[in-house]
């Protein structure tokens, strides 16, 4: 067991009936890091997170969260880990204050009233303290859920798509808070589908069909995927797009406003594909940095071939 | 015509959803079938073959003719002949028999002398419907039985009828204690199953289980309030029974408390069991109905238990409501004590143990 790791699991496997949902999953999350957990819907992210916080027993493998065994010491983990479910799962027919008080008491905190007051203050929920949770907007619900999940000052936060369906401003606010928590030493594992959120993570693990495909510092991901990208700019790009879509050497093509990003792993083949457009009137072709989004779409496309 | 095709689309979609929800579909088919079978075969509003004890003070030909006539009438089933008053009292108290016919000593002699001897019919009128038909038929039946011997004399005997426990034959006396059983079945089982299913349906169960809260703590915490609700219902019903309908409370409060507590536990565990099967509150409610319906029809609440065929009685015996209603009627109307209702307490305890065990086993499974 390492004191440096907030999560250290290997070989995690979970089957539901015939279906293997998580397959031989390993992950090492350093303390204080914000770790992004990405992957297509149904790839096993939620199941993995549930195993890490002691809600599900793995069928194989194991490890530790905050140094506690995820199988044998799941109750200790539950009192030290904060878990925010994908769907809002506090009580809609209780007020904000009642929900927080309930959570504080479930965690058997001393002086729950004080903790609740502190949380209301910190998350600026005080003006809404007596509002029923159901009547909050999506963004405020997420904020309440985060307040509830961190009520007991957990050392590790597991956030399962916390910002799904929340407007951009509320998402930015939410991430400010996550970074604030990380600065205080809280480790955060967060699953998301948003690229603007993924780039804010220190590390990213990508999972598809229950298997981890890549796990690296977020800045290194595009490089690891090994895609080379050219940017083609100009007017009337639709014919170019259509022509290049199935061209040999082009692994992926995407529109970015008035430009196309054409990516491929084989530099020579890619060059042959785009060569005809270099000389074309009204088009400019220049090298571009492969973005996270392109890298992930590429990973998702590839994983379908591999695992479906 | 686009309106029509839209309606067709709605109809098609509705059928698909109906068939997908197997429990609802099962209910749509199951409830009518169940009602049909129960009302058609099990329920008998004119019950016959009711258990009868005869206290024979005289066994001459006249007495035997009366017994013969009672049997052929189909209203009475001779459960035994006794000379012990204590035995008949106990049997009636426990609800084993509905009628006691007492033929006094020297009945034959007095009859032949034309002294108009009395023949006594004690009926358990706590269920006026069950005893009604037999009671009504009895005087004529005796008369007819004696006709061949005595010819058409003016009434040769005086039939005295004693409606025990409910001399005025008021149905409220029978219905109100029974209602206690039906209402507790309905609300306790349904409320707990829905309250527990709600946590799973809304996802709040996951929040709970992600805290150090233990499953049994969730369980006890969720169920305890409903125990209190159950007792409040009981108090309301008892007060209503007493002050609105003048239903007496003659028996032992201890016996009542034991029966009610046990019965509330049975229904809570039933609700708990349903919640481990149902995925939505709607399903939980539907499951409750499958128990609720026979609990009304086969428990002796609405229709006389003794009037049902043997198979329906056996089915009824498996329902906790049957035992509870039986016990509570005996306690309230007949002054039964704990010992008297023991034959109903044990089955309740056994049903509770069985349901609670299955529910606990299932509850553990659903966690993973």
C-alpha cells in the first residue's frame, strides 16, 4: 500500500450474469489529483466507481481506496469517500437543509447543525436552505449534491457525470469548486463526456467496453493516440469533407467551424490523401495539434471495432 | 384522417407498454380470474353445513328425528354430541362451532304429554350473516320433524333462540373488528412496500448505501414509523368502533395487543418482501392487491368463513388476515383471553417468520 495513492486497484472485474461489465481494470490515482474518467455510455465507468466506494463487490481483483481495502473495509471507505451519483439522488421532498442534515446524521458527524451551516455557507445554499430540493434548477441540484457528498470532509470524491445536463455557467462554477477541493488535498475522480472538462483534469483514463484503453496525464493523450492532424481552411468545404471521409489514410475527419481537421496515424498515407488539396484555390492546409476530442473519438471508433 | 392515424399510433404504443410491464399485464388478467374463481366457487352468502354441537339431555325418537331433520336440511353439520355444558361453551368461544342445540332431559315425555317442552338453539351471532339462515330455518325444521309423530298439533315445542355475543344481530359488530384486519393489511403492506420501493426507484437507496449506514439500519429506520402509523390506525378504529357503533370490547387487552402487534409485523414484512421484488412503486401497489383481494374475500371479513368450501378455507387459513380477524372478533365480542386466541396467534407467528425469512434473504441479494 502506498501512502501516495488515493486509489490503487488492479484486476477489477465485474460481471452481471453473462456480461462482463468491467474487465481486468487497473488504476493508480495519486493523492490530490483530479483524475478524469472518460468513455462511451455503458462502458463500465459507473460500475467501476461503485466498486471503488464499496457499493459493489468485484468478482475479481481488488485494491485500496485511501489505503483501505475496497472489499474488506468498505464501511471505512464509505465514511471517508464522497460519492455523487449520476442521477440526482437526494430527497426531492425534503428541503436543502433537511437533506444536508440527514446526510450529516447518516455520517454520524458531531454537531450536525454546525456542519450543515458550514456547508450552506460554503456552497452559497443558505438563501435556498428552506427550498424543497425538487424545486431547485439542475445546476443548484448538482451543487447541493456536491455539498451533500462532501459533508463529511472526504479525502476522496467520486463524481459520476456530475455535470450532465447542467448549463455551461453552472458547469464552470462546479469545476471551480472541484479545483478548490483539490487544492485542499482532496483527490477527485470524475467521469464526464465534456472535453472542456477533460482538459481540466490532471490525468485521464479512458475506458470502453469494460477495458481501460489509455491512462495518462491529460496533456499526453493526443500524442499517445498517435494521430497526426492537418487543418484545411476555406470556403465550400463540404465536397472536400465528402471526398476525404472514405479516403485511404484518413482515419478521422471533423468540422471545426470554417475548418476541417483531418487526422490519420500513417503520416505518408495521410499526406497522399490531402496532397490534392494543398494546391487548390481558396484552401489553406496547415499542420494542427490533435485535440483531446479527436483523440477520444478516435479511441471510441477504434474500441467499437475491437470489442463489439 | 391524420388524426385517426395518430390515435392508432397512441393505441399501438399503449399496447406495447402494457405488454412490456408484465406485472401490470398479469394484474389485468389475474385480478378478474381471481375474482371470478373466488366469487363463483369460494364465496357463499347462504352458508350451509355449519358446525353444530348438540347437548343431548334426552335421546328418544323425537330428539333423533330432530337431529335427522337438521342434517337433511344441510344447514347444520353435526360436529358432535355432548352432555358437557363447559365443552360447548369453550367450543363456541373459540369459534369452532356456530350452533349449539340443547334438548332438555324429559323432552320426549313432556312432548307426548303436550307440555310444550323447550328446545334451545344457541347461535354464535357475532357473525349474523353466517348464522342467519340456519337460525331462521330452525323452528320450522323442528316443527316438520315432529309432524309425523304428532300430527299437525299447534306448536308442540317452544324453540328458544339465543343469539350469543350479539343479541341484536347487528352486522356492525362483526364488520368493525374485521375492518381492523382489512385496513391494516391494506395500509401496512402497501405503505411499507411503496416506501421501500421509492428509495430504489428514485435512486436515493444508492445515496444511503454509499454512506456507512448498514442495510438493517435502513430497514429498521424505514419500517419503525409505519409501526407507529399502524397503532394510530388501530386506536382510531377502536375509538370509532366504541363510540360510533357501540362495539364492545369484552376480552383481554393483552391478547389484543399481542394479536395487533404480531399482525402489524406480518404486514410490514409482507410489504418488505414486495419491495424486494417490485422495481417501481406502481408494481409494489399491484402486488399488494393480489394479497389484499383474497384477504377481503376469503378471510371471513365479508363472507362467512364457515360457508366456504374446504379448499377455500385452507387458502383462507394461509392468509394472516383470517387469523387476525378471527382472534379480534373473539377478543372484542366474546371476551376471549390470550389462551383462547392462541390457535390464531401461532399461525400468525409462523406466517411472520416465513415471510420475514424470505424477505431478508431477498434483501441481501438485491444489494449486489
